[in-house]
C-alpha cells in the first residue's frame, strides 16, 4: 500500500465511531477532523445517515421543548427517596 493510500485509509471510520462523532458534534465537541471523517463516512453509509437524521430531529425537538418530559414530579421523588431511606436503614441494621 502506498503512503498516500495509508493516509486516505485513516479517513474511513467504523459506524460506532461515526455515531459517537455525531453525538459529539451535537454538543459542539467534535474536532474538525472528526467532522470531516464523519462526512466521508456518511457518503457511503445509509445506516449512519439515518442515525444522524434521527439524532438531529431529537435535538431539534428538545430545543423547541416538544420532547416529552422525563422529569419526576416532586411528590414522586420524595416518595421514592423515603422508600430508599427505609430500605437503606433495613440493610444497615441487618449488618
């Protein structure tokens, strides 16, 4: 393999790395080189194209406040905390 082919080969990344770079780029944490590698990967990989599309839709929905809230209500949190404290006390008294 020639030297130029070895350099070009480093621009190709596997799908798991491409998805990781996609996630990083959503939070502006990806480097320019990572973004270039991702772009090259997306030219050839339909699966990752779909992942990026879904990721972009989710990010947009979160920013617009259209995503469902997963936050726990205050009374639910307090109830869960009380149950946890009771179970923790049982475990500590058993030792």
